[in-house]
C-alpha cells in the first residue's frame, strides 16, 4: 500500500513538473510552424492590388510600414541603437529588426528566397507566413486559408501594440484608431 502511495506521489509530481515546464514557454502564433514567409511580392502578384480586392498593396505601399526598413537604415536609427547599448548598424540588431520587419525575431529557416526583409513591415508581418495559404484556391476559402496559416485578428490593436509600445525607443504614444485608419484594408 505504501508503495502505491509513493508511486502515485512520484507520478503526480512528474506531471506537475512537466506542466510547469511547458507553461514556462510562450507558445504564440509567431512560433515556427513549418510555414514559410514568401514576401510582399508574392502576396500581390495577381492579387491584393485591384479595386475589387480592396487595393491592399497600394494601402501598404503608401504606409510607413513599407518604409520601416529604410527608417532602420538611417544614422538616427544607428544613434538610437548605440544609446541602447547595441553595436550598429541598427539593421543588424535583431531587437531593432524585429519591429521593422516581421514583428518578431527573424528565423532564416522560416523564409523562402522570395522574402525580402528590406520591404519592411509587410503583409505577412500581420497575417503570418503565406507559403501554404497564398494559392488562389485556398485564399478564396476563408476557413481553408486560416487552416493553412493565415492569421486573422478579432482585435487588431493586440497585434499592433506588440511593436507600437513603450519598449520602442521612438514611442510617442499610440492612438490606435488614428493609425488604423491609415492602413485599414477590410476587403479581402
């Protein structure tokens, strides 16, 4: 009887330990899923640029997101990197690149050769790696596109504030409604 109590105690302790260990990891949508980032040029090939598709490419191209990499390549960005204790150029600092490209640290294994980080904050920065949902046959079926990696947010602000927050050295406040109106693209 005593053996069973000890055995039960050990098994319970191991289960709790495994649970605590797993809960220590942050498993988020940004973790590597096997999907690959393909780049903005693949997203707008024949899609996402016409009036009937909401002119998403034009909205993005005219936004500060499209120029985020260029901003990071300035002397001012290098100065900020130095002030934060990094060795510039800022374009080589993962903590800077994170919010000027994908909103996360770049893992080269997640990139197809068509992905160009110099395009800045692009479609997949918000919608996730497009390798498995970019086909027209999948994109026309919303549930299927989500099954294949498309990220769709109910509350966009939760995504935006991952980069637009007090941790950013250039943060001057974030008025979500004002900024969202500049990049809103509701038409799929």
